[in-house]
C-alpha cells in the first residue's frame, strides 16, 4: 500500500473514531439532560403539591366530587366547559384522594405521561436524541409559573389526549392501519371533551390526513374512507356525552352553558383588543423560559429552510400552527392557554437538535450542551419558588391576594359546623369552597363572573341565582368582597348586590370575617369582634337564623 494511501486511511479512521466518540457523548448527554430535567420537575411538583386550589381547579374538583357521588355534571354546578376535565378529576381523586395534594399528584402523573409521549413522538419523527430533547423541553416548559404550570388546568388534559392522538395518528398513517386511525380519532375526541379548544388538535389530525394523502398522490376516493373513520372516532366521545347528559336530564343546561353562553363569552373581546392583550401578555408568558422558546424558534426556521428536515417539516409546521390557534379562542390569551402550544414548541426544540445532529456529531454535542444551559436557566431562576419558599409564600407569589388559602379554612369551618345534608351558597367565584366543605351548592352558579359581564344573559343569570338560593335556604352563605372574584365593570348589572344586602339582613347572622391584605390574612371565625372593621378585601360568613 502506498505511503500516502496508508496515511489517508489512518486519517479517515481517526476522524470516524472522533466522530463516534462525539456521538456517544451526545447520546449520554441527551439522556442525562432528560433525566435531570424530569427529576427536577417531579421534585418541584411533589414539593408544591400542597398549594391550595385556584378557581378553575376548584370548579373541576367540586364537579368531580359530585360525579363520584353520582350527581351528573351541570346539575349543581354550571360551567361553560365540557365535562371531560371534571371526569378526569374524579378519576384522579378516586386514586390519590379528594384533596389539593391528591389533585396535584394526579397532575404530576398526567404530566409525566405527556412527557413520555412527547419523547416517543419526537423519536418517531426526528430520532432518539431529538426525542429526548423535546421531552426535556416539555417537562420544564409545562412546569413554569408563567403558564401556571403547577395548577391542574384543563389544558394539561387537552394536551395529554391531543399528543396521544397525534402519536397514534402518525403511526396509523405510516402503517396504513384503519383501526389505529379510528383510535386516534377517539383520543382527539376525548381531548375536545377536556375543553372546547381541543378541537384544534382534532382539526390538525384531519388536515394532516389530507396532507399525507396529497403527498402520496392519492385520489379523493382513497382519502374519503380514512378521513371518515377519523372523524367518526372524533365525534363518538362528544355524541356519547350528549346521550349520557340527556339521560341524566341535564342536556338543556349543558347546551346552554357550553354552546349558547360560551359563544357569547368568546365574542366579547375584539380582534384589536385581543392583539393588545397578546402583546401585553406574551413577554410574561415566555418568562425566564425564553431561551427554550428561542431554540424552538430556531427549530421552526430550520423546518422552513433546511432540506434535512423537509420530510417532517409539514407535520411540525402544521402542528405548530393549529396548536397556536388553540391558544386564541376568545382572544383572552390567559397564561394557562399557552400550555396547548408547549408540545409543538418542544418538538421544534427537538427539530433544532435534529438539524444539528444531521450536520455533524460535533454540532449535535454542542447543541445539546446549549440546550442544557437553556433548560437550566429557568429552573435556576425560579428555584426559590420551586424548591425553597414555604407553601404560603409560594402561593402568595403566584396568586397574590386571591383567597385560595382562605377558602381551605372556610371549607374546614363550614364542614365542622354543618351536616352533610346542609347546603351552602358562595356569592363570588370561589367554587373551591364547595369542594373543601364537601357540601352541596344551593345554586348552580359557582362562578359570578358571567353575572357581571356585558352579555345578554347576565340579568337572567342573576335572577336565577337569587331564586335558587332563596328556594334552597342554605345553612351558610359566604360573601366574597374582592373584585378578583367578581370583575365588576362599568357595564355590570348590580342587582345582585342590592339583593344580597337585604336577603342577608333578613335571614342570616354574620358568624365569621376574614380580612385579606398584602400584609397577610386575619381570621375571625367565632364572630366579628366589635372593634374590627372589614378590610377593603374581605370575606363574610353568614349562618341562617334559626
């Protein structure tokens, strides 16, 4: 062998050996990153499991409690959300217990399942290392307080079933399995039941089926059977729910709240106002996790520009667009709505890693090292909240003076001073009190926001709430005097406040006062002392006169 040829062969062998070493190190680094991120997230979720429930959690917990007692949704608790999340709460509470900690441990399991499916989806689409990167990104992003990640919002459950449906969908299309396609549609249908915005994940599935058939050059009559089967699967959960609610005699309430009122609620904010809200909220929503979002943006650009990812670009871009639309209904852009965008963002993080790995093993290793710093930054920045602050301080940090810890003590007080057959009424949007007290509501109006909104049903709702309370004669009535629980505006109908004053004076005696301020909360649960005056934000507890 000529000397030059031998030298060249040795050089090529050395380069391959060096490349193989980088590939091995990158693989270890990717799995270590996922393991470390997942461990940190689980640790934080366990430590914060005892945080008090906030309003949405209180609604689902109370509705789930009623389901476990055999009471149909919409009978004693009116809500504009589909009943899927309440049913999910019922399942979680039957396993982990009917408590705030039990619900948050259930969320931890739900989140872990989603992280796992993000990994399998990322691995299937992009490869093992990008899949691990995507899963790590989702674990961290979905924990962030900027998206209210520690609260068990419906969006976590939308994502769980939406990602499960997506994973099954891509496998069904690749393997041409009609049974898997039907099952995928069923999962997307369940995502819709968790919250109406889940329809955008189902819409993604339908669009992607058409796109895949178009790419394969299929004719219309080839697309029709698979599309019909998918849509059938997506419709079955909703149709079944309608039948069950009709059988329980609550279909009329269900339709009014989830369709008629929900449409009015979703049309209150104009497009221009929505743009202003989005502009004001997006910076806070990204928060300290902005480096991870930056990598996702790089992944999006890579999908558009790089040939190496063109085969998966259609999927990733379509998934990102439809996930973004799931955040938009109503143009409210509340922080937890963005949880529905996190799977797409995480897969785009995986796409950025995949592009680096396809360029060279050295680039792959460098990209993973960069990802480690980007994931570590928000965990380090929020370490005080995640790992150090006592729960009362952690709650005040994210929830301010909202009366969530106060609701726990009110519930304990009512439960100790009543019997299971007693009913109670909460004048304010604190449904968690019903859950903690484990007492039935005297009215289905567990929120009072709708009563204050400039919408055509507001006065009717107020009258119905007043009538229901008067007919039930609740033993306890809890009055929340805090605008966060009402959101009164200039256009609000104030009839219910005048009724409250006269009704309480005639039928109830004040037995408790809770004063809330930035400095803390003062509890007077044995009656209000003569020298104590109600604070600007306070809660009055009334007991029916004998």
